[in-house]
């Protein structure tokens, strides 16, 4: 696979923004004429940013503070993980803009829409050797990155971000992104062993295990937690790395929560929505019985990531999903093993790769029309585009996460043992506490010139290559750095929110109350087509893809 198609890195919490296309245009007609605003009076800025639930915050982050001092500015951070998308919608619709939005996860059509409307500044004239020398050099040496962040009107409304970390780094033939399968399902093997049960390989075997977890109250029996605290299985409904979607694989469709909920490109290069497939219908119908029986956490539709992590770290949970085992289960990590994608009632198992991003995206930092001195703020963000700065923003400061340079001159990351001894955390937990979400462009050559890839990342790539990819039949993904025309953006803007909301509401309803009968299923598909513009959306995505493919 072309390295260009590596899926970009972003924190789970940074992707909680969901759909932002339903927002109002904001400041239509604001001055945004592609010229440099030479005002440099403003030195204090307000930035709204997504943040991981594991993060300790940005105010005291030494790397951010060092870069602010170097740029001669101060940033007042307003960070959030829960309700990020809702709050951003409110700000843009009401015209209550910060100086910049960071780590919101704007899509290309969000960026083009708000850029054309005057809410976001066109950053093209600011990306030059005088204002942003680091980024300018990268774009000069990597014209494909500039192309990926440039909208069809020629404007750049967001700074580039990417994490070019793929299985090619461990010698695999196909260089597939570390984010290609973002949900790793896991099961408490200690509980299985206590019950003399094997690791399930089918959905029916998993159901048997979950019933045994519940009936024997394993959280209480094994860990001494309060009676009745056992949660056989939990997840966050339609969430990124902690959703239910990996459990749809036994029915022939993974249904990642993606563009318009579950946009997918088939091997024949046709864009489809899995939410109208019979496989999807079978999956939501099947799991309703588990929910009704109490095998699935009753709070999956409402819990936050913080609440979810708390349940798992307290030893309440038998089966869960997350980026990795240790980061979610804490002190109980040694009791869990991977739960493989399961075979369904007909022996089927299909895992598709996630189209959560592309090699480069520009939805992680946008400067708004309310910023009086963009030059000063962008000089701060230009510092993000050096190898040593971005490695610290991604993992943690030198002296904390990065301990020393090796004989090869590259920084070495802290080991789990040292992290536990010095900070009482695993290396993954230490990373989560120090990581900053935003426009981090981690180039592949940084792993050979600046710092060693972290051991847990190497492990995850090995897990993908040697375990999870065994369940993937096809590597096709939809490249979501496609650039849309004005007409396509209008179509997406008109229909996308209703389409996504309808799919999500129906899916939640069917999981909770029971799957659709034939009449309801036909009505649902007709409603998506006639009322939610499904056919027009598909055509817009298809046309954008075909232009993208022709330009490769």
C-alpha cells in the first residue's frame, strides 16, 4: 500500500467531536481575503482544544509553556473531552469564536465550508519562511502534504497533521497504519480460567462466557469488589477506539463509526453505506438480546470515556474495547488477553480497515476570524513542526518520557519498569497524561533521525501484523483527504447531519429495544434515501474519490 494512505494519528478523545457539518456558517462575509494580517499587537490568545480524558491538562505542560515563551505569547486554554462537538457547534453557530480551534477533528468539508464563509482564516499567505519557516520547509520538501491540505478554492484552512507510523517499520510488506484497526477487543482471562472456560472464538461462546461472568459475579468473587459490580461487557456506543463496532465482524461488516457513520469503499472501488446492509441489520438484531439479558452494560449509550475507563480500571469489566489492554485496565492488565474477532452464526468474520483519516489531514488547528494577530499565534504553532517538539507533544517531555539519547543519537523512550518506578504509571499511562492533541505532523524519517518509535507502538504494530490483520481480507479504505467541490459540499451540508443522526438513533433503538422487522427495515432504508439524501451523498463521495484516484 502507498504510504500516502496511512491513516493519520489522533487521540480517541480528539475524535469525539463527531459531525460538525450541521453547524451554522458562523461569520459569513468576515474579512478573509487571503492576505497577511500584519497586526502583531495581540500576545494573549484563547484556544479551544480537544483533550484526552487521560491528560493532566495543558496549563502546566512544560513543552507548551516553553514554546509560548519562545513565541512571546500566552495561551489561555479551554480544553474539553466530553461534549466537544456540541460545544464547538454552539460557538460557531453563535459567532462566539476563540482565536483558534485545536484538536477538534474538522473534516475537509467542514474546513472548506467555514473557510469560504469567513469563520476560518486562509493560512496560505502565512505559511512562508518568515512566519512559519519549519512548516514552509516541510511543505517545500513534501508537496503532497501541501496538496492534501489545500481545498479546491486554493485555500488552506487548517494546519497539517499526520502520524506516519505503519507496519512497514517492522518489516511488513504492506505499510498499514497503526490506526487501521483502532478497537482492540479484550477479555478477562483470569475470570475465564476461574470458570474453566476457553477464550471464545464464536459469538455463542462469548455469550456463554458473559453469562458466566454475570451469574458468578466475577468482579466480586475474584477481586473482592462490592457484590453486583460485575459488568460482563461494556463499550461506548459508536465511539472511536472504545465502540462496539469490532463485535459486528461476526456478521460480515465491521461498520466503523466513520464519515456519515460508516462510509466504506469496496474492493471494486464503489462507495457504500454499511448501515443499509443485511449484515448490519443482523448484527444489531442479534446483540439486542444480550443487552436485554444484562450481558451488555446498560450505560453504553450514555457513559463518558472517563466513566468507562473508571469501570475498567476498578476490575468491574469482563469484555471491553480500547487502543490497548494496559492503558484501559490499569493494575488488572495482566489478567486480560485479546479477544479475537469472532465467528458469527454462519461462521463468517469480516474486519475492514478504518478510514479515520489519511496520511495527512488539516482538521486539528484552525485560526478564526476573531484572531487579531495571526502572525504571533502561528509562530507558536510553527514550533510544532520540528522533530524534537512534536515527539514531546506526542509522548511527553524530555526528562520525563524521553530519558536519554542512544549511541545512534536518537532519543530513547522510558520503559514500563522505569515509568512505574518514577511516576507510578505505565509508559502508556505516562504518554496519555502528557500528550497534547493538535496539529502534530510526525514524519516517517523522525523515527530514524530524531527518536526511536516507542516500544508499545512497535508492539501494537506487531499485534496488528501478526494477529488482527489475519482477520482482514481486503486493505481497501476510503481516503478521507478527498477534496470536495462546492456543489458536493452543499450536498453534504444539506444531508449529512440528518443522515448520521437517523442512523445513530435507529441503531441505538434497535440495540436497546429489538431489531427491525421487514416493514420497519424497508421504511428505514426508504427514509434514508428520500429524506436524508443517501443517494446524493453516495454520489458526492463517489465523485470525490474518483477524482482523488485519478490524481494519484
